[in-house]
C-alpha cells in the first residue's frame, strides 16, 4: 500500500484534525463531499482503435488510467475430457468450498453444478482465459503493490466465473482475453477504484467477432467488424440490466463513519480500508444466490441481496493496509519537551519526577488516546463496520448500483 | 514517465502483449484532438447520463485533452478515416485490423476531357504524369448519344467478364477500387483477367481509386451492410464523375453510367439521379447484341425461377469450417477429384490417408464435382465399398436425348438409365482378384476450390429444337465438352442454330443443387468443326497453351541487331569475357530432320594419355534472356515449347530459338560447354564447365549421321569423332542399364504431311537409330554432371528433376494380368528388378508384346517432376527411370525453361556471373517448378492429342485393317491398341452386332466370352485384327477413328 501511493507530508496534528472532522456525524470531508459521494470523473470508451475494447477514465485529482482489451482465439487444453477427469479437475475447487461449507451443502452445490453444466452444453471455463497486467508508472511490475493490485482486480473479475464463461466458443476453443491496465498518471491516490472502473468500462465496450461456425468446428468468424458482438450484451439495456462486469470499490472507515472513494489525505487517517468487489448477475433463484455467496473468498462475512431484476452480489472483500498505520504518532503536551512550561508545575523541582512524568506521558501516547493527539490506528476492522459497509454498497439504490448506473451512461464507441 | 511519451508506453504494452495491430502507437500527436473535441465528447456523455446520477457520481467536463479522434469535430480529420475488419489467419488467429485511410484530392479522373485533374495529378519521380486513359470522345449508344463512360459494379463483372473482353464494345470503362477489391475477394481468376484488361491500351480501362479520393469516399453507416455500403460508394463515384466532368468546358460531355444487375441498386440510383442501366438492357442496345447477350453468365437470370422451386437434386455442401475441422481431425479427406476416362459416373480421389485412391461412384456421391476440383470427401461405410468399374459408361450414350430446357423438371438426380448402368456393376464386386476386391468408396461433401476453366466443345444437336434452328428464340442447349471427363454443360443461347457444328468455347458459371448439369455461358466460337484452325486452337485452349504472338515488351528484349547479330570478332569484347575459344574443335550437331532450334552439339577427340575429351555444347540462351525481364517472364509462363504435328508454339521468340541461340553449322555461336575427360571404358576422369564460343562443322540428321558412321570410307576426324562418341555412348548405356535404368515405351508415331497442303498422308512409327541413343546418352551424362555441380554449390535452390519410385500397388494389377495370362512374373521391388523382368516379358513370334507390356508399365509410373533441391531430402532426388541419384535438365534451354534456370545456376556456380535474386529466391523457384511441371505435362498431352487428331484425319475416307492388341477388358467392351497408328480404340459390344451379344466377363481370367449374336472370346494381350474407319457420329457431330473387330487372331 505504502509503495503505491506517495507519502503524504502531513503533520501528526494535521492528521489528528482530519481524523476528528471525519469522525463527525455527518463526516466533514476536506473536499466537501458527502460520505458516499465520488470524486468527479471523466470517462470515454473506444479510445484505442486496434483493441477489442478500451476505456479511459480521469479522476479530477489528475489520476488517469487507460485499459485495453485484446482477445485471441486459443485452443482449449484437454478437449476430450471424460467426465471422470472432469471431476478430478474440479477437485481443488470443491475442496476449498468444503472448507467453508458443511459437507451436505457442498454435496448439494456439486449436484447443482452438474445439472447446470449438462443444461448449458458443457460450457466450462478456466481462470487462465483471462490475463491481466497492471502497470503503475515508476514501479516495477513485480513490485508487491502492483502485484496486489492486479490480484485484487483479477480476483473480482474471476470470482463469479461469469466473465470467463462468456469467452467460451465451443468445447475445443475459447477466447483468451488480455487486459492491459495502465495508470498513465503518477499514483496520486490509491489507484484501485480508478483501475477497476476503467476496466469495467473497457469490458463493457469489448466486442468479439461474430462466430459463423457451428458446434465444435474450428471456429470461423464474420470478417465484418460491425457485426461483432459485445461480450456484455446490451441488447435489452437499460430497461432490464443483464449482467455487467464486476467493480471493486475502495471504502474506508473512520470511527463509525463509512467513507467512499477516499482521497489520499483521507486514507492517511483511515481506521481501516477495504476493497469491496461487487458483481452483478442475471435474475437467478434464491437458492443459487445463496450458493454463490458460499463461493466468496473473502476475509469477511458475506450477504447477498436479491433485487427485482438483477442481483448484486458480493464477490470479495479485502482489507487494505492504509498508510495511516505507518504515520508517526503525535506527542501529547504532557510529554512534550517543547511544551515544558505549560505542563510542569514548579520551576525548581528536581529532575527525577520530570523524568517519571515523561515516561508515563510517552506510555499514554502509545496506549491510551489523547484528544487531539494523532495516533496511528491499530488492530483489525470491526465486524460491525464491515457489515455496515457491505450493506451500504449492496442495498437497493446503494452505492454499487449508483456507480454501475453511472458507468452505464458512458457511451460505448 | 516524464521521459517517455504516452503513446510509447501504451504501444509497447499492447503490441508486445497481444501481437495484434494496435494503432495507438502510430497516432500522430497533432491528431490528438484539441480541446473542442474533448468538450464535445463529454457534452454528449453528459447528455446521456441518467438523472439520478448526480448525487454521488459526477462525470464532469474537465480540461483534459481527449485522446480520442473524433471524425465529426476535428477539422483536421476530414481527410482521415479508417477501415475496421476482422482477419482470420491460417494458423487460426483472429485479429481486428484497423487500417487508416488518408483521403486525398489529387487522384485524377483520367478523362482526357479534364484539364483540372491533369494539373493536379501526382507526378512520378521523373516528374511525369501517367497519361490519361479515358477517351475524350467515347462511343455513344442510342441511349447515350453524347458518349458514355461505363462503371460496372461487381456483379456485372462477375457475370459478364467475357463481355468486357470483347473487342467490339466496352471501351472507356472506369473500374472502381471498391469493385476491384470486391471482385478479388469473390473470384481471383476474374480479378486477374480484369487486371489484364486494365493494362491493355486499346480497351481504355481505368482503375479509379475512389476509396482514397475525399469526394468519393463513403463512411459506412450504422447498421449498413457492407454490400449496401459498396453499392453506395459506386453510386457516389458515378455521381462525382458526372458532376466533375460537367465542370469541364467541353461541348459534349459524356455521361458516366453505372452498369448493374442489382435491382435495388438501380432503383436507388434512379432516386439519387445517378445514371444507371441494367447490364442486359445495355447490351441489348449494342451492335451484335445477340451474340453478346449469350456471354452473360447464367446464374443471375435464374434468381427469379429459383423461388418457385424447392426441389434439390444434390445434397448440400458442408460449411467451410465444418470441412476444415473434419479434414484436420482426419474424419474427412481433401484431394483432387479425377474422373475415370471410361466411366463418367466414377471418379477417384487420392488422399494421403489411403494407399489407393478412394472411389466416388454415382452422380449424387460425386455431388457436382468437376474433374480437377479440390474437394473434401467422406468415406462411406464399409458395406458400401465397391470395386472399380469394369464397364464403360459414356455420358453421351446414356444421357443422349435429354432435353436441356426440361432439366429442372426431372424428379431425381440419378436417371433410371444411369441407375441401371450402375446396378449391373455392383453385381460383379464379388471377385477375388485385386481388380475385383471392394475398395473404399467416398462421397463428396464439399468443394474447396473449383478449378473450372474454359472448356472447348460442341453443341449437342439433339438438344437443339427445330424452331431454334431457324428462329432467334433463346433456349437451353447442352454443350458436350471435348474432354470426356467434363460433364455436359447447359448453356442458354439465342444462336443455337449458328453454333451447331462449330467448336465453341464456354465457361461454367455455377452448379446449383437444383440443377442436374452445370450451367455455363458461351464465350466464343472457334470455327467449324474439323477445320484445322478450329481444331488446333481448340487443342491449345484445352491444354492451356499460351499461343498468342509475343507482345511487344517481349520483342523489345531481343538484341537490336536482329538476324545480323554475330559473335564479336574481337576477343576483347565484353561478350568474350570468361569465354573459352572452342572454335577450333570439330563440333557437330545431330537432330531430327528439319530441326531448326538446335540446342546441342557434340565433339570427341582422343587425348595423348589414351583417354578421350568429350564435349557437349549447349546453346547459351541465358546470354540473351536476362533474368526477370519481360522475355524471361513470358518464357517462365510458357514453360516449354509445344510441338504439334503441324505447328510449333515457341517458348522464346523465333529470332533466338531458330537463329541466334540455335547452334547452326558453319557460324560462330555462344555456347555453354560441358567437357569431360572419359576413360576408354567411359568412366569420368574429370569434368569441367565453361561458357564458350563454338563453330559447328555440320548439322546432321540422325539418319545422315548414321550413314556417315556406317560408311567405312569416311575417315575424316569429324566422322571418327562421331564413332568415338558412339563407342562411348554404348558403354554409357550399358552402365545405365546395369544400374537398373528402365527402357520404357510409349507408342510414338510420326505423321507425314503432304508438303504443299500439309494434309496428313501417312503415319509411321518412329524409328530408333544408334545415333538417337548416342545423343541421348551424352545429354543424360551432361544433365547428371550439371545436376551434381549445381546441387553442390546451391544445396537449397538448385533446380533438379526427380522421378519418384512408383507405389508398389500401382503394379499389382499388371503383375497379376501377366501372371494369369502369360505365366510371366513382374518384379517391381527395384527399378533394376523391374527392368530385368520387363526384358523377360516376351512372347514368341510377337515382338510387339514386349513393347505393349512396356507401354502398360509406363502408365503405372509416377510422372517425373522439377523441384527445388531444398524441398526434398537427398534420397528423394532419385530419378527412378534413369536410375540416377540426381538429375536435372540442362540440354534444351531453347525449348524448356527449367534448362534456362539450370544454365543460370551453373553460370553462377562456376563464378561466371553473380546469381540473380530471381534465380536465388527459393519461393519463386518453387512457383516456377510448379508451373513448368504443369506446362510440361500439358505440352505432352497437347502433342499427343495433335497426333491423334492427324491420325484420324489421315484415315479420312479410308478404311484400314490393322493388327491390334487388347489392353484392357470391360464387361461391355474392350480397349485395343493399334501399333501402326499408335492409337487406342474402344470396341463396344453393342457395336459388334445387333442385338448386343450376350457376354460373360471373367474378371479373374481377363476373358470376355461372347455368345448369341456374335460368338467369340476376347482376352487380355490378345492380338486381334481390327478395321479402322473414320466415322462422324451424326448425333454428336464428333469425328473419330472408329474400330471394328474383324476377327480375333
């Protein structure tokens, strides 16, 4: 985290002030936004003519990202899988699921999965069909921060398997999607939401050539680009939203307050910061959404809410180490040598009691909290806060829905 | 980041990752839209935002520069557009391709009326504007009396390319780039023909690059199909031409007219006030309209009738992707479709997966394939496997009285007659011999590539109605192609009466599922049947021999001195550089009588050490034909000189072939010499190659040379040299025979002509003298020596000739026949074994039997082919027939292009000259080899066909009774070979007697026993007496040598 956003030069006193204003109800944000308000952004798609889909998003703070999507036809490995091998290949997934769910439930899920596959002409998909690379200027691509970012982004895209399912051509071939995510400005704030929104838009605008062949033949495509098809079909939009690519939102908490799209200054005082990935799927039955919730690889609990037409579902929640943890603590006046005259009583007292007072003051600064004195937050996120965050995101008319609606308005080129 | 530009970063990423064409990197910085562009985009963005969006997420206009290029708003972008399409590569990659189009305004209209374009037209590096093409006073018609330019659309060209090639009409044609590109996608052969037309001066065809001219470029609209867009582009271009020419100050401004067959397009043109006319209507207004109308392809007329018919004769083809998948996975097989010459309902296809060709039996399994097509087949289940036919089935006989007009009405694709013909056949598949054993059969499921060409034939008189013979009604008639393997072609014509009895040229347009026969159209008439001119031209067309006179560009490559060219007298002349002066050697040439293009000459002289110096001197054609000039291109296309009985179609212009290159006697000539030192036992002691100057002392014919050698009184050095050569050649031949060289045979005859009228008067089999073999041996020796040398220096690119060992199965049948009939054993495990066992195949008192076996054995062989050394491994180089491990052609550069290439390579190998890139590039050489292999075979076939025709002509009005041998037996006839004339003939049982004699065919013993109306038995290899007469079949109008069995001997 620290490495991917530049260090802030805020004094402990400034941090303490910021923290206290953000803790107010309602919070007072430095740029005057409400807690759920996003920074203004500009977005456009189709900026790279040679790609299958592309998008550019600029935040008002000057950060800017470009995402290009390229697709290639690839032969699916071991095309002639017998059902037994098939079972074997699915083992790891199931095992993981079993760890989370009770045995019966896993068995039930398995049954259902089998049914679904039979019905869907064995449309299976693999995570390798999506390759994602993130480039942050000034950082190596094996920098831990960059790797973490790309892991989070791909986790969100792959979690529900919807995207890779769309890449299925037939039992022998699939599309391989290369996502190139580039931050083209210096990382002024934590770029995760920017990159995620740009990726979302790029995928929305991604089109694949129309398939002409049938069945398991070697695929042949229509050479007319105008007849290519969006992978996220917009046939019936916007009245009935079909599925859209997942997005990852950055949320932080200060005290009891939940703040969306934090700026870098705000992040510097976060008690905790979370990256929450939300996906959307077509209308499904209650039972299945419950199962989907089981899939979540999240550190926290998960809920799912069924909406009238589309389902927003939580795909993952990741804790992000906020820079606030690395800030230097403020020094209470009690132990501040510079504030000597104000705190100490008699001028001519001996040195020993002063020393004792200093040690107690230091301890107080490290352990207890002193009003108006900055202290780096410690400990994990509180469960209650996390559930508040998730609720705010997923609820009807909540933040996720609003963001998706907003991105939906971007014209696709 | 500071140091690198944005585009650099982005392009590096995308290109390296996906290997796809990302134009991002190529973006010009000045094209990045100015602020206005960005604002405009964002305005549209905002207007699309839903109302409830404002509360939390705001997309607002910032001062950021947009990266996106917007055609609408960027004032600089009016001359910039792009084309987007999907490209699928062979390896299975699917790429989105974006091509930028930079529109310009200086592309000229090329009309001589226009002075504006002339001023602004782009100039070449030399400052010259290419001359304008379209006439300032184009021809007018009734509809356009002020003159007109034509703009055909793609369909017009597809349907009526033959019309555009007419010399009487269709001048001043504007070919739009849109149309040209579309045509290339639809039909490459037609595209090439069109390109040829645009190069011709007199036709005045101009290619207008409308897609690059700002005013005529059209953007594809939302939801507009590519076809509609292209049609619109054509209309726009026509409109522009009319507007543009309207601005000229000329008194009579020609109309630019769109030619189309698309009703929708014409209607739109009418609405937009663009002059347009239906192709048919236009042609109707021309002179000679009836003949021209026949040249419009059939297909488009059928559109109307299609709707009412839902009945299909043939199964549908698989989709291309399905076929490709099947071929890749081995479920289907791809190969070239060949029709049996004896049975038009039986075809075969050789595929790599099976040792023997797959058999395709019956009309619905053949499924509209024509001989030569590349097709995909599916193997039928084993219970449907059949033996190859033992019956002659000729299309003419079976489908004789079909009515061309009623073709569609028939219920089933397989007529009752055809079914009966095939039925009898199936009964006889129980035999146990190799011939009778069921073989895998297959059915055609799709055609990858049609290899349709133009076919020569004649109209089936029985298909022409009486009314049409007089009237001018359009009707369908059948054309019977000369090539028996090609099915009847249905053509619609108004001139059926006139075409009767003529050789005519047609093309096949299509073969739809609902049509029993392919549909074609008339191209031109070659003249009356059996006139020499028509028949010769028919032959040349049928074998695709390029017979037009050499174009001027080729003749320009000849030496300026013409026939006065001489070897420079001074040895300081550059022509003498690195040439050896061999004028002192006693060189002579030995060729057939009357040979004008003398390729080779020889000499021999004893050396002091008891060895002999032997030289083979070959005409130095490569001195005159420089690589990659027009003459070289023409020669590489022609590939070989074609010898017909009365005509020679040269590969090189006469001046070179018969004079400057030809090693004529008594004059000095440039040559390329191979000089050996041979020991008295004809072993090579040393060999060297050099360019030289020689002076041949004498040009002998084989007979003259033989006489001179045999005449003991002649003791001059020249004759003694020839005796030495003869002595050595016999030793060389013995060595070759010991190594296993085959002496094969084909029936060769010579037609003697009356010198005045050049009418054939007699046919003679060619005689072989010792001197023939003398020349042959030294040519072989030279070829082998040269092959070794060029392979040593250019192991990748050397042009060589190989003769593959025939697959063992090819001989199975012949071996069995010999065993059953004569108790002879044919061994074919090596060429040596084969040669020996062929020698043993003699029948007492019948010298011709051996030749017959050799002829039949030759037909089991593979054909020799040219190839590029790098394409095969060394063991594959072997020449089976000559039993040589390496071989090439070097000794006839005047008449074979391969030899010319070998000359150039050898010259480079000995350091005489640098290797020209064209001779070095392997890809090009492979293409050359492929072409000359085809040309070589065609030339042979054309030569044979010519002989056959003249043999027939020499029999005209005569009846000859000759000996013949039975070569092949069917259940309802047999094939005989007449050695005297070198022709084969088919004797059908039904012709022997009336009613047709009953027959029992014993496939195991190869005997056909006849009873009933004609009692005899005919067996394989039997000598029979036949009567040959020249008969004209009244039904088909075809003349041919007809044979009748007189008696079995």
